[in-house]
């Protein structure tokens, strides 16, 4: 899938929850952006993008968030910048092998109950976990490295995109976190 830089919006969510659109510059296989933090804390970067074309009568929406820790965090940006969002319970905390990682999932500003989240480890191990009524779930990492989390949800929702009608929307949210020994 190819994105043009004018169609990609990267949002910075500050510690007070304020959202700023960051300009992005395209690279050969990525986009880059910069920001200057005003204080120590954990900021959230968020991106959301609908696929250019419908899949039959389904609109596809892709979302991703990442936490950026600056200095010694005293506070965390409490952000749900996308319609479907997965985040760790305490961004900026060092995650360790054998210690549970708490997750929170939000769909349209409410806890995402019964959301299936796929946990992919750096060794290729995969596990599916499900959120509870409060949109929370947890898993215990078994290996150090980068873990990839992905949740998706479909709903009947009619609309129009690019002059074509759709009857449902599929949304996907991803989150990446680092685990140490």
C-alpha cells in the first residue's frame, strides 16, 4: 500500500491531552516527523488512515499508537486519539521478561469489551488475549525483544468514501513495545 505524505497525518498527544498535527516527510519506506517536548513525561504519537479503496462494501481503517518517553516521566498523556486504540497500561515503564504487561483498549472513547488482541513475540510465538468489560487485558512476556500487538473490530456502519457506498467498517489498531531481560 502506498501513501502520499499529504494523506498521512501524525498526531502528537501532549501530557495535557492536547493534539497537534505533526508534518511528515516521506522516506523510501517510511515517514519521519520531529517535535520538541516542552516537559518530561510520556507523549503519545498516533496515526490513523483509511485505505484508499473499499474492499467490496467494507471500509478499512488502520490505526497505530506509540509512547515516547522524555526524561524522567512524571505524567502520561491519557490519549485515545483513534477510534480504536490499544495501549499499555503504564507507558514509559520498563517491561521485563516474566512480569505481566497490562493493556487497555478503547473503541470510540469507551472501553473495548471482548476485543481480541493478538500478541506477537520476537521469537514468532503468538497468543490471542481478550479484553474484559473494562477494556483491559494482560499478558506475560517470555522473551526479551519487540512485541507487536494487534486488535481489530468490525461493525455495521453505512457511509460513503470516494463516491462509493460502504455498509461496514473494519478497524485495526497496533502497538509495539520493548521487553528487556
